C-alpha cells in the first residue's frame, strides 16, 4: 500500500467514519484493576502484528503478543522476577530504563548482562527503584538492519509505585509515541524547530562540509498501536482531570505533542517529580524520555491531540479526545508558539539543599564523522571510538559534574544507565532539581548534569537514537 492510501484511511476515520469496535487494551486498564502486589512477570519475545489502521497491519517482534508490551506495575523496594522467554533465533536483552539496578540485570550487553539465548529464557531479578514512570525495551544493536533493536515492537511501560500514590485525577492513560517502517535516506529529516532558539557554544568556527551519510527516517506513526483516527478516542467529561503518561518510544526522532485549547500541567520528567510544575501548550520528548502531565478538560469538543507538524500528525501521530455529548469532526488547531525548556521546571541553584556540590568534573565532546563507516555516519566521544577504557573511571561515592559538548548538527537524547542525572546547566542557563535519565542536548549546544557515583559496575552511556548509538555514540563508564 502506498503512503497516501494509508493517510486517506486514517484521515477518513478521523473525519468521522464509523469506527470498528476495538477490544479494550489491557495496556489502558485503569490503575484500580491492577494487581499492585505482583512480583513475578513473564515477557515472551516473539512475532506480533500491529494493526495501525484497518488496512495497515505490520509484522514485527514484541512482548507477549502485543505492542506496546504489557504495563509492568511494580512496587518500589519489593523484589521482582522478570522471566524473559526468547522465541526468536537471535540473542536478546531487556533493558529496564530509568531503574537503579545492578549491571548484570540492567539488560545491556556492554555492561555484561548475560543475553537471553535464542529459544531460551533468563530470569532478571532486581528490586525496583525509584518510584515513577519507567519503561523497558530491547537493547540489541541494529546496525544496518531496520528489523532489529528498537525499530521492533519490543517496548512497554514499567511503573514503579511509591508509598504515596495520590492519584488525584479522574482517569489516566499511558501513551507511547512511535514510528514504523523505518527507511534509510540521505535527505535531512530534522524537524527540530527548537534548535534555532538556543545558544550554540559548541558550533565549530569552520563547519564540516563533507557530504553526510544516510540516516533513518519514517513517515508512519502511531500512539500505542493505533494511527490517528483508527483507534478508540479518549472519552472525557467537562471538568475531568486526565493524567497522561507520555513516552517517546521512537528509535529515530524527538517529538512534540499538543492538544488544542488545553494546557499540559507537567508534574514529572522521566518519572521524577519536578520542583516547579508548570503548564505548557506543547510537549517535547526525545527518544527514551517520559513526561507525566495532567490536563483539565475544560474546552468541550472533539479534538485531535497530536504532533504539531502536519506531516507527522497526518501520518498517524495523534489520538482523538472526545467530550461526552459532542458530535463533530475531530478538530486540530495549531498551538501557540511554545519553546520547550527543562529549566522551567527547575529551581534556582542557590536553593540546592541536601545535595553535595560536585567535586569532580567529566567532559564528553561529541563529533560526527560524515560517512565514517561506508555510507553511514559515525560518532566519536572525546575523539575516540568505544569503549573508552580509561576515559571515564568513577570513584565510588563521588558526585560528578558531567558536561556534554555537542559539536554535531543534531539534537541528541543522551542517556546514562543506572544513575540519575540532575541538570545543572542547559541552554546557557543554570538550574537545579530536574532529575532525568535522558537529556536532549540541542544542536551545537552544551549541557552539564550532576550525578553521584553510587551504583558500582559497568555503566553504559549512549545517544538514544538507535543508529547513532550503533555507530559510535556511546561510552562505557567503570568504577575504580
Ligand atoms: Cu544521537
């Protein structure tokens, strides 16, 4: 099927064509029906079909026959066993993203986690912490195979429940943003309108004008497993407070989300409560990032919540919000101009309390080598290729200030495993109290993050764009 045919189908559904009855997804079950005391989980890796729209059915690999995989709801501090059964012909790794757990169960080959063998199984046993919206996904390399790694359907939400779970809202939804049928292209697909507004202290005085290699792109999108208009709408009543847990599960690109006439009240980034909750018109999430935000439903109508970029939204990245008693075509209205800025949610550095100031510095300089490996770009960290044996050796108990120097023409979502990063400076602005595991550093931008080396064991750092990671954008931190 051609892309335009698919868009026609999704567009027809969005314009009010009858929607086929969909079985209620287990993924969207309200919290009340979850067994919060569960400590044993099984993930079966195998083929799944994803019905994005009635005439758009994809085959991929996923967990337990669904995509996204089941929501894993754990209790903070209560040990769990995740039994992973691999029904495929290749070794697999399940990474638990945002959890502070040992290297041997973190799910990264680089850190020494044993693989789940083909047609075999392996138990991951750990004590989940900290509380918040986490997620799990495959951590294999893809290289030039767009049917492997995070291009597959192997991802799902993981919620670690803390002692306090006030839940002062009328409903909650877990929404994973995805793209499908990736392909290689040498067109510049960048949609990052954010980059122009930020200082570019790392921009080289002489730009590298060598022709760039091919990158991965996609034109087909979904929220969870449905393209815009093809799934059930989210049904609300005026006055409802609806909590949304967003995840960018893309392997490829940063994404934006807006809901016409409504504001997102952001309470947590990467699952960690922010010091200064704030309302925003548009959300931005790099691959790997999560945002918890509630919306007060106070504009009756039928709306499209989705990507502000027309080709992305029309390609499927959206979902219909339907107020009770309303009958009309779902409406999209472009949001007011909005700049995503992590420091909005922080507090001034002077208010830093209870945290020792960092005593050691680490620097990472990122550079892109156009066509560094055949037709693919490669990346270096501090001018070197992975694995940086003596470059990043941590002293137990020490607090570090890690500065990212992005000397490339892309915004990169940078992820450190098994540790929490507190943003100290970004966009040339100091801040504190914003705790993340993945930080998008703008084009030619610089950011500093603080972390405490209190998780002994090999620790992987990488860009969460799969192709960048595979072609060099990673480093291994170790403890002395
Ligand atoms: Cu990257």
